[in-house]
């Protein structure tokens, strides 16, 4: 009951943003046959422009006639059956690939009748005990043809030997070799790749995760969840954590005391930026979807919206800022994929948990209207503070006033308890503001930047050159390393 009440009030808070967002990104809802429960768990665009959709009950369907001007013309055709909760989908090298509970599977239509007739095991070898939460996600293919997958921990049950590699990520080579990469996940339901070919995964707020993170998945990284440490003794493990996990420390302190522990590239502050992050989709549309090319979009389950992430590398590691992007989906945003025209297809399912909206599953499409919203495009770190770039010129008077901005920083606890509050909050002084490049860049000189802290910016007093407020005036920069 408590969560239902929370969800109700959250819906009241976000309702006011929808009207303005619709001016820039239009939402189209596709109908479906009443008998088809399209609880989307994976999306993949096919070479001919059609879309394949996996659903959690173990099927893959082919979606055709995806026309946002005529959504009623969409068609659904069954393609594959009998899968065990596929939680991802990709087209690669002439076939569809999905991760089932126990394996990575390659699925092909050999005889060309639009029905799958070949199911081949590509890789397997992780533990499955039957625990409800032993999900497996992916794949995502990198430029070298490796398939990346992530595994849940066995949440809510004692870790046993048969649960091997739970909470780890893997890279499957083109020859089918299963290689452990990193560990420390809780429930990494989203996995994606940026334009540089680096892999990222989201996770869920809970034990060891004070709020939802976006993590750079790379060899030897410990992402934080201690249940996975049991598997560090297995052949192939890529890191070790010696001794007991320190108690009563923050994530900033943990990064200094636990050598293998790598802070997330981005923390999504709880409720402000969601409660349960899902899919990761890089904007590869080269401007067809608006002014955020190369940035990442991240789905949100409970609050049924999409966020936006702008990353940069500092001292060789990713960090960056997250922003609100688009509210108002009919239920939990689970999977996202680009169609052939650069529109975003959104597959939805709340799978029995609570989410904002009036449906339990569905299919929607997000289209850029061609109008550019006034937004903070990026927030990047300088040696003296932050640089803000905007999608359009700012009003020089409001933008040059330090009082037009407020900035605070905080960190989080690193502990086995569920979730965690913002800790060590501090208001930061902005001592100088400089407007540059015809009003599209603003430099803030800030006193007291801190490593391992989220820096929360409020620019609601700022106006565009035409007098408009920012569509979304908050930005949250995760600062792991100073320049």
C-alpha cells in the first residue's frame, strides 16, 4: 500500500512536465490484439526495417508496418516459441540472439517462411538454481563481434555453490568462449554500448546500491554488490577483494579503500531521476532524434519515463551528468530501439510491479517534432568548476548572474542495507559565471568540488535569449575524479 501511495503522488509531480515535453517529442501508442500480452523484454531492428520483439513468457514476435502516422496498421506475427524468459534481443550476423535463463541462444529462420526453425546454444555455464530473481540479460554485440551479457544475483536466498557467477558480466567471443569480465551486480536489467564501443549497464537500488547506477562494464571491475565476491575464487575471475568489506563508509570512501571497487559513471538520485533504471540506448541517429546525438538514453521502470546521460572521460574513466528527458509512458519503460527513420520504439511491461500509467504492458514510439527544446545539453567538468552547453543561446543577463544557479553535493552510504539516503550534503558557492560562444556555453567557477560526490545543479532561474525557461532545469553530475 505504501508503494502505491508513493506512486500516486509521483504521478502528480510529473504531470505538469508532460504538456511542454509533447511539443518536442511526440508519443504514439500502437494498438495490439487483445489476446497478445506484449510484455516486451527485448527489441531488435531487422535489416529490412521490421522490428523483432521478445516477450517475457518466452516468445519472439515480428512487428511490421510501424507507421506513427497510421499506428492502427501495425501487424504482429509470431516467430519463435518455447524460450525461458528472454530478457534481451539483438540482430547479428544474419540471426537473432537472446539470453535465456541458462544460455545465449542463436535463432534463425533457415527456410525463409518467417518462422524460427533453428535454435542453437552459443554459450552457457553460469549457475541457475531456480531462484525467482536469477535473471540473465542481453546480448549486446561490440564492434569485434563479442556478445556481452549480465547476470542477476540470487536475491533473497542464501548463496550456494550452484549459483556460480551470479552478479557477473560476461563477454562471449565469436567462437563461443564464455569469459568473465566484471562482478558486483545486483539486478543489471539494462545493457548498452556507446559510440566508442564501450559497454554500460544499469542496476537497481537495493542492497549495496543506495540508488540506481549506470556502470562502465570492463574487465576487473567490482561494481559493488558483495554477493558476487564468492565467485572471485573461480577460474577466470578477473579481480579479488581481500578481507572483509569495511563498514560505516560512504561510496567515496569505498573507492579509496577497496582497490577493485569502481564507482558508477553516473548515479541516478532516487526519485529525482527515477527509482529503477532499465535499458541503455545510445543516440546513433546522427541528429534524426534531435540535438542529443551520441548521448545515452536510460529507461525508468517505476516512474515510467526516460532519462538522458552525457558522459565524458576524466583521468581515463567515465563520469558525467544525467537529466530528465520524457515522462508519460503508459507503464514501465523496459526496452528501447531505433527504427529505420530514427524514431525511438519503446517496449513496456511492469511485470506485476507498480509503475506509473494505465497499462501493464504495451508498445509506444517517441518522435522528435523538429522543434529544439531549450535544455542543458551537457554538463562537463573543468579545472575550476563546470561548463554548461545549451541547445540554444541563453539570456546573457540571467545567465551571467551566479544567483541564477544553485549547486549542492552529496554522496551515499556503501552498505548491505536496502538503499541509502544522500549523505554529507553541502551547498557550494558559485563565485563567477562566464557566458561564451554566442550564449550557448556557460562556465561556472565553483568552490569545494568533491570526488565521489554527486553535484546537483538547479538552473530554474535561467532563461533563453527568447525568455523561455529550461524544459528541464536540473542536472546531476557524478564527479569521480577532479581534473
